[in-house]
């Protein structure tokens, strides 16, 4: 059967149909996106200029901040602009690109969080071999693996959607293009595609979450052998990682570990992992990490001192 595609653009319903609510959302999410950009750029600058990138943990943290910026930028600017528009449209090609970007950077972030958990496992459970195991060459290979994994996941998701016919309607009850809302608009049976999409996303989300749980359980058990100071420092670092994992994987699990269905709450849940989590990551990692805070103080202190002259 030949593919029929009469749809050249999609129309978003957005976060709300109320103009008053949209005005509030415009101010709030503009502030949130500004915080995302400034906070994550600050971490990247601190790691780079503060010579923290020699440490594998901060090496991966700087890339996590980079991915957070890219991930939120796939949806947030378009959403903010649409809050000013009466008709919220996106072209078919733009929709597919946005779908690719959301899954590419989202999946890459999942893999980076998993790699960071492995880094903490080696640092705490095998401290004498840490620098040998986590040398720069291995870190680079692991980082490359996160990008390749994210690309493979997202290209599968997009390939499953682009082969579907869309002949109307073209209204998406969301503020960005995601797999489940778009599948609802296809004018063909999408049951099999929905199962494959859920299996693809679900395997990655659940598999990574299980690995993370096992890693941090082993770490917490091994802390009983550490000194009081060692436990305090390890718990401070791991606490940041665990907090990020919970606030990111909770909403992702709700969205992608289920059959091809949509709920009214999906938009609010999506806001949490596309906007709130990238905004909170810099705060969590800096407020609970004395090394990052000290590096920031030195960096700003040096810049202020040079600026005085």
C-alpha cells in the first residue's frame, strides 16, 4: 500500500488553552530556560577553567550540562515562542527533527547518568585502581558510547514514525512532537509500531534504571567499611547523583514504560523531565558538592580580581 501523507504541518494545543495561563507560563518558563542556560554554562565553564576536567566525575558532569542545554533547547524555545502565538504550528519535517532531538539528547543523558554511576562505583569500591580503570582514553570511549547509543535509539524512533501515513487530523495535544501523541494522528493501525516504540524506550529506561539501582546499592553497602569522613564525602557526592536519577527517571518511566496511550497529565510530566530536571541539575550538583563550589569561588574571585585591573 502506497504511503499517503497529506499533512505538511502539525498544530500544537500547547500547555493550556487559556490566554491568562499562557501569560503566566510565558514568564515562568522564560525564567526557567534562562536558569538552565546560565546554570549549565557555569558548570561547564567551572570544570573547564578550574582544571576539574582531569577528574572523570567532572569530565562527565560537564558533558551532562552540555546535554541538558541541548535537551531543553529542543523544546523550550519553541514552547516559549508558541505561548505568544494564537496558532502554534510546526512543519512535518520540523516535527520529525524535534522528535529525533528529544529522544537523542534524552537517551544520551540516560547513558551519561549510567556512566557517572559506574564512575562513582569504581571510585568508592575500587579506589586504588580508580585512575587506572577510569583513564582518559576509557572515559572518551564511554562518552562516545553514550552519543552512539542515543543516536541509535532516536533514529529507530523516527524511522518508525516517518513510514506512517498522515492524512489528517493534524492537531497534537502537546507542546512538542513526541512519539505517542504523533502516533495517534496516523491514519493506519499503529498497534505494532506502538509496541516496538515502547519496547525501545522501555528497555533503555528500565535497563538503565536497574543498573543505577544496583550500582548505588553496592556503593551504599560498601560505605560501611569507610571512615566517617569517607562516608560523609561519598554520601554527599552520591546523594547528588541519586537525586538527579530519581527526578529524571521517575517522569521518564511514567511516559515511556507503558503501552501506546496518552493521558491528560502527560504535558505536565513532560515539563518535568524536559525543563525542570535540566534546571535543577546544576543546583543539585553545586549545592551538595564543595569541590565545585570552591572552584566557582576561585574562578569568580580571579575574574573579579582581573576585572579590577
